């Protein structure tokens, strides 16, 4: 990987993190849980892509970053489903 490619990749990563933080900050709390449910589908795709990257068979920087991406995206998916389930439990009728 050349230095120019690394700098470009880091720039894209930092820019994406900044834009993502700003977008999530602007979401009102009433829309946060439905938005999180939609984001779970995107995170599921990220998990599949990260598994493909990390499963190359040789230990390279991309394989290590892929493994880290698998772990973080899996935590995000599981947490999102737990929050969504908790929200849905609030709307269930209580039994007498």
C-alpha cells in the first residue's frame, strides 16, 4: 500500500466518521430507535463484508482490520436488536 493510498483512506475514514456523527446528532430522540432498526440491516451487510475481508487466510493489515470490523459491527447489530426489542416490549399490552 502506498503512502498516498493510506492517506486517502484515512481521510475518507475521518470524513465519514465526522459526517456520521453530525447526522446522528441531528436526529430527534423519537426517531432514533426506528433509525437504529434500519441501521441494523446496513451493519449486517458490514459484517458480511468484514468476514470476507478478514477471511483471506493470511495475516495482513486488512485481515486484522477486517476482524476488528467483524467484532464492532456484530456488537452494533446485537445492541440494535436489543434496543429495538426493548422498544417493542413497551408497546405490548400488559396482561391482567
